[in-house]
């Protein structure tokens, strides 16, 4: 946790990333900082309540179908309470000058009625606890909705839902461990989780793109964003498990190369993303085609780098 947070904060101070920032206005949240907080919460929860299972002692024939869920009810209660906190703060917290439960972008959004309400309660909490100078100063809403206030997409309130999402990932790992080599049982559980989360997303969004009770919103890391992304994650995991583990039709290459050195690839990308050959001046800054080509080239280079490191048995772990 400490190492992840340290990487996140010091990346902003590296000499490869001009201009240097002052500690007086250092952005406290961030991607790695959120991962650190998420990891800490999920790991502590597992250490406090997990039940040890001897290797090879668990099988479908001897364990009930809910063995990967029922014994861990204290964890689920904590996660539900955590989600209740997010819902309460998001929809019931009084934010000065903003309507209750506001989830909009502010600025010229909503016909310009709430120009300084970007993110609603999420921004308000970050502003109170972290300070205006220590959150992200240039969110995407600045460009799209002409907002003038700081807003952090990796802020405190969204981190609550990222913990919920990580816990769902922990559940996926638990399924793999408890039903080891029981391919049908594992894939069935992945499918059920995907189906349940998909139904929850459909209910929260009313099957709309940006409407419903809780719209899908990555900047807010909304509950529907978590359930939607997790739905597809379980579905994708099911497909990969079928191809790689069950049928052995695919080794997983080249994707597992950067996965093995994920923190190195991430830090390298953060440092060099604005330099050639990872980035170059585009003829049309608004061209989706050029932007896609640039990202494909950069990603391919990092996959190649991670492959070379894999062949040389160089792995950077934290």
C-alpha cells in the first residue's frame, strides 16, 4: 500500500514530467493512490475474516454451492455497509448551491443551472477533506462542459466503490481457489456473477446510456459503473478461462507479458507517454483514427518491452 501510494505521488515529481509541482499543491488522489487505498481495505478485510482452507481439501462434491460466499458473510456485510455510505453521501449530503443527489458535470451542463456543482457530493467531500489545491485541476469536464472548478476522478467517494469492485475481483479469485480444476463449476459461477451484476446495472440505469437512477459514470466511479464493468469482467474471465485453462486452446500470450510487469509498464507509460515514439504531433487533433493508431503503437511497444523483459527474466514487483 505504501509503495503504491509513494509511486503515485513521486511520479508527479519526476524530472521527465515538466513542469515540476510544489508539495503545496501536490495532487493527493491519483490512480496508484486509489489502488493503494483499495488494496489496503480489501487486504485487511480478507486478513480479518478469511478462513484458511487446506490445499486440495476443497471440492465440489464435499462443499455446498455457496461455500465461496456463505462463510464470508462478515465481509459481505461490511461491503454492503460501505456501499450504503456511498449511496447516503451521494444522494443525501447537502452540497451548498447544488441540488440534492446531483450527479452532473456542472458548467454548461443542465443548461448552465449548476456551474460549480461538478460531481456533486464527490467534489464537495474532496474539497473539504483534501483542499482545492490538492485535487485534479484539469478534469475532462473543463473541455466538454466549460467548467472552472477542480474535480478529481480518483477522489475519496469514488474510492469506496473501487473497494467494492476490488472485492468482486477477490470473489473471482476465491472461486478459482475453492473450485480448483472444477472447470464447469468455475465457469458456471463466473456466468452467474456476470448475469446478476448485469441485471443490477440494467435496473440502476433503466437500460439507458446516461439516464436512470444511477447512470454509468467513470469520473464518479458510480455504482452502475462498477456493476457494469464487473459484469463484463466476469464474462471476459469466463471466456479466457474456457480458452486457456479448460480447453487449453490459447496460452494467454501476448497479454500476460505486460501483466507480469504491470507496475513497470504503468510507471514507464506515465513517464514517457508524451515522448516519441509513444506520441507524436497529429495532423488532426480531433481525429479518432489518428488517436487510435497512436494508442495502438504505444501499447504494442510496451507489450514488446514486457516480452523482452520476460525473456530476460526481469520482473519488477512491489
